[in-house]
C-alpha cells in the first residue's frame, strides 16, 4: 500500500510530540542537565558500552541507510524483463 500523496503527517517535524516535549524541558530547565546527560553518554561509550557508541555515531554521523536485498524465486538476483507504464489522464 502506498503512502498518502501528501506524506505521513504524523512524522512531520511540527508534529513530533516527544521531541517537542524534551525540547521544552531542556529550555525550561538548567542547560547543565543536558550537558550532564551528554557527558554520561560519552563516559558510557568510553567505557565500552556498545549502545552508547551506536547512539553517538547516529547523532554525529546520522543513521546509516537501511539496505534491502531482493532475490528471485531461485535465490538469485531479481531480474526485471519489462516495465509497463499505465498513464491515467485526469
């Protein structure tokens, strides 16, 4: 099933309740709390915590794109032999 033409409105930046709630809490709170959390994450990564290392990597470099491999019925590479376009005029 294809997504809506206008995209997923639940994931728009203006509709991210969790992120917005955290942003408000950080702004209203002492900024040193956020710094303390960041320091804790760095300490955890430095001590060998794999999840902390992954989180840092995702935050600094961005999450890697997910790759999907598609194979044919015989387990080999999928081959497309013909593409047909159906154009519907309004």
